C-alpha cells in the first residue's frame, strides 16, 4: 500500500477506524442536529423537494428577489451549508471506502454505494421527520462521493510518483532514461 513503515494490516485498520469515526459523525450531522432546518417552509410545498434542483434554484430566487434566507442567515452561509456542505458530506466515504472494502474498487461501485447511503439518509429523514429530505441532497452527496474517490486516486498517484523519484530509485536505469 504505502511505504510508511506500517504494515498493510495496520494501515487498513487505521482507515477502518477513520471510516467508523466518520460514519458516526455523518449520522450525527444527518439526524441529530437540532434547529438546523426550517421544516415549516418544507411543508408549505413538499413537492419542491422531489424535483431536481428546484429547492436550490428556489433558494437563489428567494434571496435575489426578497433578500430572504432561512433562519435570517447570510445567503453565503446558506449556500455553503446547502450546496457545498452536501458536496463535502460524502467525500470521506468516496476516499475511505475503497481503502477499507476491497470490493469497492471502481468509481461505479463507490458512486453507487454513496448514492445508496444518501438515499437511505433521505428516506430516514423523510419517514422520521429528521431534517429535510431533498433530491438535491442526493445528487450533491453522490457528486461528493465521486469527488472523494478522485481525491483518493490523485493521492495514490502522487504517493506512487513520490516513491518513483525517491532517493532509493535515483539510480534506476528506467528513471535515468526518462531524465529524472
């Protein structure tokens, strides 16, 4: 895996513990944060939350037309929480899951698993009225999962590249022919 002096087992254990801690934090953020959603506006027209991007565009429209933001917050803060927050929410899953679960080794598998986690979270939010179930969240979370997977791939490439140009490999003929 990584040439860090740790065994593959130790690294996998570290990533598994990290994933467990992340999942605990994820459950807390999704279901137990009190007072972070405006459920009164949600029930005015709940169909708005099943049409893709309707609630996001509605948020922009309300702000630019009426200068309205839920909870009286700044638009920038609402945007960061809703859009960027949902993008970042499942990025750790996209990064850590392939390191822990051998079968989650392709973009497609990781994206589907992120979609299913997000879908389950939205169903739980809807059924138990914990937060606001919104199809936009599902899309942003899935995109975030994919972004996390790509961050992992870039990280793996950079670690491989760093190993390829380390002092131990400085005299490797293949590297010298490439001018490294």
